[in-house]
C-alpha cells in the first residue's frame, strides 16, 4: 500500500501520459484516455454543459453539437440527427440556425432547436384540425364514453415509432360525464373569491394546488396588464382570475365543456367554433395553457383521437398569437411517454416540437417565485409541471 505522501503508481503513470500528449488535439486525447462515445455523450446530451466552441467555424460546430447529441428513447439511445430523420422532418420540422455568440453555442438552442414549416400556413393548420375533428365525429369511437385503447393503426404514430414509452391510465371526462359543480356559472363573485386567494398568495384550493403558483409568479414577472389573450383548456376560472388580478383587459376561454360565463371580461369559445372562425381571434397578446395540451388528441375530454393533437394545438396557438406575443405553457415533464388516455409526458424528443417557433424567456415551478433564466433540465424519472414563458418568434 502507498503511504500518505506517496502517489499510487497508476496516478503517476496517468500524469506522465497526459504530459506527453500536450501536442495532441482534443479528439486524439479523448481516444487515448477515455472512450470517445462516452465523452461525446457527456458533452453533447441535450441540456448538457459542453457548449464551448474552440474553432472558427462556430455555426457548423454548434449545429454538429446539436445533431450529434444523444437522447434516451424507449428503444435505445439515439442521436438527434437520427431523430431529425425519423420524427422531426416527417412531422414538418427542421433545425433552425443555432445562435453562436462569444465563442459559445447558445444553450437555449439545445432545448429550442426547431422551427415548424407550418408557421406561415395558418389557414392549412386550421383546415387540417377541422378535418380531423369532423372525421372523428363520424367515427364510432366518438360515441359515448372516452376511448379506452389506441386503435391498432395509430399505435406507431402515438409512440413516435416506438421512441416513447406507452402506458395505460383510463379517464372518462367527456362533457356528458362532468359533474354539475364543474359546469357552475363563472360569476363575478367567483372571480373575486379567487382574487382574494391571490392577494394572500394562497393556492391550496386551486386545481393543481401549489403547482398552480407557477402561473401566478410567471404572470407577476411578465404581466398581462391592459392586454387581451386566451386560456386553452379550463373548467375552473383560476387562470382567468389570475389574469384579471394582474390587469388583463380581456380573456377568452377555449374549452370543450359548455361553460356558462357571467363576467364582462371573460368570454367563451368552443374549440370547433374557434377553428372555423380563427381569424376573428387572431393577433392575441398572450395565450395561457396549464396542464391541458398534454391531453389533446387522447379523447379523454371528448376531443378527437389524434397522435398529433398536442402539436396541432400548439400550431393553432402560434397562429393566434401576434409577433412577439407570449405563450405561458405548463406541461408535465419526464421521459417521453403516452399514458393513454390520461396524458403525455414531455422529454427531450417531443418537447422541441412543442417549442418550435418560440424563444425561451423563463421558467417557473410550484411556489418558487424566482425565475429560471435557462431552460430547466428534464430528468427521466421526474414528473413536474414546469411553466415556461415563451415568445413567438
């Protein structure tokens, strides 16, 4: 054994080896010291810290870092270059130019790397959504209760060609099954009761308990004062009341359940009517959606079965927002998966498609008032409702 002042033989050998390699380039060092694939994985995985760029071709190196980065899937570990060909391009997405500043790749580009080819095709976006909805209404599966399994011909698309985990957790919340309490009219008194909670910063009575606070603190940082916007998916006016608490001028709620709203600053529109008359609602200052879009396309709430339902929903939102408009979006994070028909979880494969065409401003979680200035990491074994504030590019 070595004494306290005596270095192990292995350590001495390693030091000599390193000193003899000072003139070798970085890739040669990697090949001689550690397995290169391990090195690339640790430095290129989405959300990693390996963003230093040490040569003059910064833009190319940044894009290579993104395309060669690794992500875990339900099948195997894959590169984003493979996922680009397998998922992103067939779905109508492409990589946008990566920002290269001060000899570093913009780390936001690792989580917001895509742009949608449909960004300027809004008429087509709403036509496709309406066609999907009309086709669903003609289907036998649309009658009665919410569907309890995915039809065989849609399995591959829901699982993103097997890259997403597939689980089951059945929910039946079509409008005809909702309790009368949920469908109670939204009155001025109800809105004022919510505002009283917010003045005291009490969130325990809200649908998502302390996680609801993320919306409150996001609106505190990015106030909607004097602005008009929309809430996507809402059976209780807790978000609408927050928006009015922070001075929003007008709020429209898009929801499948037939809401009765008796407040002068809140309006209601059914998603089908919104799609048919979308130009009447366009040029919004903001859109808020918390724990809603992950349900789109799963049939739980009477919506059409559609593997791209959540992506279509974001396409519509992008069209409704004005340039520079804000999108407050809360989604459950974790390894990419579909828990049918309850919800989806968003990891490093599907999240970039949700974020396509948006710029990251900040993130919030639960009762943490402070803003996260860089995109939070997503852990495979974690389930969090993170609230992102995005700006339409």
